[in-house]
């Protein structure tokens, strides 16, 4: 994984650099016009936010119930941090688009609300980790596990309100001229995600190694 | 199973006995709840004494969440000050029993707070408490159980953490979002005249399923989570 990082980083940079041209070449959407272009950033970051949340939840469960493997803990922590980053991109680009498309910055729609709650949960995970002191791995793993069980409840409880957000089922029906730049962006963001994930997990491993070496030296 | 429940009851009885002798938690939590309701009354009730629609149920649940968090922190703070949680965890009872015992005690305490808080909301905000009393009590009971089942587990885990006072709300509030939504919406249906009570029953069903999932999850993970 470590060897692949520079290569992946190159690919991600090249793809991200090329993506504005791809997006520019896509036809403008009929009703929304230029503002619809933000979709090519919004949807990939929302997808990776979901991937990061799922990785965090499952790794937490594996850590907690599968014998406290350090690798699972590191994966959960890294994923929680990346969920904050990609969630932030989603939550900034979403209202910018919504302001133009719906006329309001924010609605308490099911997708918006559950994204916000999940984003806050990744903050809980990281804050606990940062300020909880010794033993906070177990605690934050509990947050990851409970957070995963929470998703259907948040979704269900907010779904009672009428929903404005376009359904993701529109994605396969997109014309190829719009689909191509979209999947290009998704791939570019995914490469970036993989690079960040590998680098951050490695940094965390080195940090624990140094901590352990220091503890050994103290004895 | 019987022995787990029996040990849980012994732990809860111990907590309640300590509380009955000092009455520290009941008095402080109640006082906090009453003053919080007053602050809400000053912020929301209009000059001509009318209450904005939906305010009563919102105020009730916000006050419950905040005073519940304070009660949870204090319950475990008591164990920490005397370093008795370790003794409890070392005693020959299973982890789920420790968790259940603590949960019983917290639930009884919160029920006592609610017994004062709910009539007070009716008094200050003209909420029609007697429109569907059974449904209102069930909503409150199911909501409190959902809140406390998650809260007890995380408060117990946070006992030894640094800055636990702020970290408990940081963890607990996002996790109890569905409880708050369902509780507020359901109670609001009861408090709104001429509304369909079936909607409140739907919210009660949602709260009960939340309780079932999170209580079993907490019992299941109390072993690995409440380890030293």
C-alpha cells in the first residue's frame, strides 16, 4: 500500500487537474444552468463521506468484538477523520447548490439531516480520541458501533418530513455527456481518498510505534 | 438470567439507598430542570402570555435531555470520587448486570424529575396533559429509556476519561437524535388539539424499536466496553 501512494497521488492530481475541463465540456442542465456543475464535486464527496463512515463503523465493530486488533482501530480513526473532511465538502457544496436550486440554504430534509448527524458523530469520534485520554480507543469504538446502528433510525425519523433532495436513482439515468465527467470526478476523489487514507493510517502507526518505544525506554 | 436481574437490582438498590440518604442528585437535578424551564418560558412565551405552537413539547424534551445528562454525569462522578466503580467491576457479577443496575437507578431518578417537570410544563405553557395521559406517559417512558440506555453506557465508560463533563454531551447528543425527534414530535401531537393521535402512536412505535435495538446493543457490548 505504501509503495502505491506516490503513484496514486500522481493519478489523483492529474485527474483532479483535468476534471474542470471535463466538467466544462458537459452540457448545462436545462433548469439549473451553471450552478448544477457543483454536482460534480458534491456527489463524489458525499459518496466518499459514506464510504468513510461505513469503514469507521465496521472497523470499530471489528476492533471491539474481534479481539482489539490495532489495525482495525487505526482504520476506524483514519476513516473518522476523512469522514470529517469529505463531510465538510458535502455540507459546504450542498447549501451552495440548494440556495440556487431551491432558494434556501438549508432544509430539514432526510438526506441533509442524516448527513449532518453522521458528520457530528464523526466529530464525536475524533474529539473523544483527541481529548479522552487513555482508554479512549474503546470509547470511540463504541461511538462508531452505536453510530452505525443509529443510521436507520435517523433516516426513518426524519423521513416523515417531505423530501426535496433529488434521489440518487437519477444517477444511472444521466446522459453520457454528464455521466462521464461525474464518474471521472468520483474516480479522482476516490484516488485522493485512498492516498489520504494510506498516509494518515501510516502516520498513526508511526505515532503509536514512537509512543511504545518511548514507553519502553522509560522502563 | 434471574441471577443477572437479581444482581442488577442489588446494584440499583445500593445506588438508590445512597441517593435516599443524601438526596443530592434529586434536589440538584430537579432545581436545574425547573430553572431551565423558567429560562425557556422567558425566551418563548409572548408578551400576551401566548405560547408559540410546538414550544411546550420542545421545552419539555430539551429540559429532559439536559437534566438527564447532568444526572448521568453526577451518578458516575459519585462512583469515581470514592473509586468504587472499580470495586463494582471487580465484584463477581456480570457486566450486563452492572449496566442494568446503573440503568435502573438512573431511570428511577429521571422518572422522579419527570413527575415534577411534566405538570410544570402543563402549568406554564397550557399544555393539555390529560388529553391522552396513557400515551403521554408511554412516550416519556420510552424516550427516557432510549436516552438512558445509551447514556448510562457512555457515562460509565467516560468515568476515567479526561474532560468527561464535556465529552458526555459530545457523544450522547448526536446518538440520541432519533429519541429527541420522536419524543418531541409525538408529544407535540398530543399537545396540539384536534390532531390525529395515531401519529403519536407511530412515534411511540419508533421509540420502542429504538429502545429494543440500543438496549440489546448496550447489553451485548457492555462486556468489552466496560472493561478496565
